[in-house]
C-alpha cells in the first residue's frame, strides 16, 4: 500500500518490457487504414475533445474547495470523511481527464494538441496538490488512537484505513504543510527529464540509414531495429545493430543529461523526505524491504552459470563459433515460422486462459470485442505495450504494437493479465483501495504468459515447433529475470554513484552499463561477445525514468511461476486464492497479498523454483537436440 497521494491514483502506464519483435513483412500503416475494431474506442471515456474540455473546466471549478476543509480534519469523524471523500472524487475525475489526453497522445506522439492537454493538466494538478498539501500534516497532528477511533465511529471511513495507516507508518517521511506544498509544486519540474526523453525518443530523434546485405536501403528506427534484430541473416543483424546503436551514441551527452536529471529528481525527493537513499524512498512507501531488491541482484549474480548455460544452448542451436550479443534475438530453429494473425493470437490466448474460469475468459472476450485494445503499430504511435487500468468507472485499455509473431501473442497475454487485475480490483474494491502497486502488478501479467506457454507446449507435437516454443520461453525468462535484473543493477548503481557525489554523464552511464552487461553475458569468459556499441543500450530503456520500476518484473516473474504451477495442477483452492488476489487492489500490503495468494517473496523459495523451471526447460531442449543429433 503506498502512501496516500493527492490526485495520483494509479500507475497509469503498466509498461511491458519490450517484448516487441516486428516481422520482416510488417508495414507501418496510418490509423485511417486500420479497421476500427482493432483500435481504441476512447469515446468510452469522453465522446469528444469538447466533452473533455467541459469536464476539465468543471473539475477546475471544484479544486479550490479543498481549502475549505483546512483546520477541520481532526475535529470529528464526519469532517475527516468529507475531506477524504472529496479528495477521492477529485482524484477519480482528474485521472479520467488525464488518461484521455495521455492515451490520445500515445496514439500519435507527433500531435502537439494532446501533449498540450497533458501539460495543462499537470500544471492544474500541481497547483491543486499545493493547495491540498495541508491534508497529511494536519491529520498527523492527531494520534493514531484518535484516527482509529474516528474509523470505528464512522464506518464509511473504513475504506480509508490502509491509507491512513500508511500516513502514520511513514510519518517520519512526511513534511510540514509549507514543505509539502513545495513538494507538490515541484512535480511541475521533476518529471521534465522523462517528458523530454519520451518526446525526443519517440518523435524527434532522427533515424539513421543503412544498406542491407542485398543492397536495400532502409531507415533504422525502433520498428526496423526490432524487426531486423530477429532476422535470420547475421550480416543484416550486424548492419542494423551498428547503425542503430551508433546513432544513439551521437546523442550520448544529451540523453545522459536527461537520465541524470531524472536521477537527481529521485535524489531530491528522497533527501527531502529524509530517506537514506533513493532505493529506500522507492521501496518504503509500499512496505517492501530493500533486502528484496538486493537479494534479487545477488541471487541473479550467483546463478549466472544457469544463464550462461542458456547462452551456450543458443550458440549450439545457431551453429556459430562465437555467440554475439547481436545473435540473441535471431531465430534458432530453422523452417519454423511462428506467425499468428491477431485473430489467431486472441484465440490461442483465450484457450490458454481457460484454467482461470468462465468469468475471467468472458471478460477477456469483452476486451477483445469491445475495443479495449489498440492493436497495430501506426505512424507516430508510441512503441512498446502497456495496460492502463485507471478508468475506475469504465474499463481498462491495452496498447499493443502487434506484428504477427508469437512474441506478440505473448505480449497480448501479458497485458491482459494487467487488464484483468485492474478490472477485477475496480469491480470488487471501493475506489480508495482499487489501486495496486507495481510489485504485485507484474504477477498477473507473467502468470498469463506462463499459462500460454504451457498450453502451447501441451498442444504442439512437432519437435521443431516445440524447440522454438521452448527457446521462446527461455528467451522470455532471460528477458524477465536476467535482463530486467541487469537493468535493476544498473539503476541501483547509477543512483549510488550520484548519492556519492560522483558525476553522471553519457560516458559514465555507458561505462557502468558496459561493465554490467559484459559480466552478465560472460564476455570475458567467451560465453557471449558484447560489441562496444552495446554500451549505449541504457539510452534505449524508458523504464529508467520510472524510479526503480524494473526489478518488479523479475520478482513478479518468480512469484507467478510458483502460483501458476499450483493453479495448473488443478488445485481449486489455489485458483480461488489467485482470483481473490486479482480482486484485492491495495486492501493489504503487497508482500501480504502475495502470501495470501500462496507465495512468500521474503524467502528464497520463489527464486529457486524459477531457476529450477529454467533448468527443466533447458533439459528438455538438450534432450530434443541430442535426439536430432544437433
């Protein structure tokens, strides 16, 4: 449960972890060329920009009313209830107007109108936050016994118990009213680095040109990079890798300043609130021990031999003398074309999710049929994939960049996991506890991926196809556990360097990243050769602007493997516990919610089970390879 915040109600963008791989035949289309049934129906939020404007103006008229509650909060239970209900209503309305502007902007980041709408709202919310800064300090002037008595006296306050408890648990990190006002106003500038990065990366960064081995000239944007890194032609992979990363290097200094600005914003917030580090500031509000983060990094480093075994298998299947970083996305099984149209992909996902019950599957069907999903890449659309579940009175939305590969099917299952957790939490929880933190969010998404994988393995008989799917699972395992922890270690290191007073520049980011990636991939032990230009990969990862976000992919993945095994075994109690977990929102702390679901994230067991599952899949792959004489 996070500390109660004014306005900010949901992690708006539950971002997927770059599962995109674009097929070589995919063509970027304009939105006008896409059938409406494959696009968002944002009219479910507001029927038009004019209706949005009316809602914004109505919201604006209400904001000043917050000051009328000042000096009354601890006088009676009814006064406290009135203030918290008012804040909840403002938060809900503010979230609704923001996601409309934000998601429209994501459909075409070149459209300055929607970006302007977002900026307008951010300014409005910052001003409101400043006016509402008295709420928490004023409540904290009372004792917990007084507030607890109010809750017992006024039953309608019960839905705010977790938030109120959080205020008192984190009291040492709460500030005075004038200081809280400054912190609220600072939100107008602390997000600038992320905004600049997003605009530059998605809309204005020029793409290089390259000439492929057949003489074809291409522009190497993110879509082309994702497509050609999965090419079977190694020469083309090298051409595209060099062009793409050397282009990033041209902007190393500028992107370095963007990331440095974000790190400094994290430090500012942590120090202002009297945390010992940026990491503690990110973990403490959700009551997650920092040891969970450190243990993840330590466990992954201890198990790098298992990761290197995976790399050796990839080398064996590719038949290369030296495995290179640019080979990691290449197809390893020849003559296996795992392509699925979106309609074929949705059928696979629906079949795979049947163990979760009729209501779950029916809701997924509703998401597909009722335009909750924006499916295809189009000009100006942001890259990646995410689920936005913040529309409490409506339904979640999913953004995809679907290009007919199995990875895209897996991404769909992943984002539907987020969407179903948002849907069931919104349906079963009152607004104040309908939110959920990222630490538990990625469990639902990776759980769905695990169900899809197991369904595919059970239904496929051909050894080559099975090999392809097993390697795809291993690639996902690599991407979720090892790669995301690699990112987490980098993020921790750059914050530690800044907190020591050491400068952060594009060059220092590249040096830190290069040391970590070469260690993970066994570069010095000849496991996998990492070209020098890969030291710019840090500039490609938007998650570094989300304040210790990525480690939760890894922890969630280990949790989901444990939970999925129990559900797939047919254990009805395990399924009941899991569905209860999906509907729990923030009704308890994330560690406790997962314990109730059946997994203890403070123990080593989930990690050990994940590594055991990885080794089991590698055993199966090596058995098939031995049988085929490869």
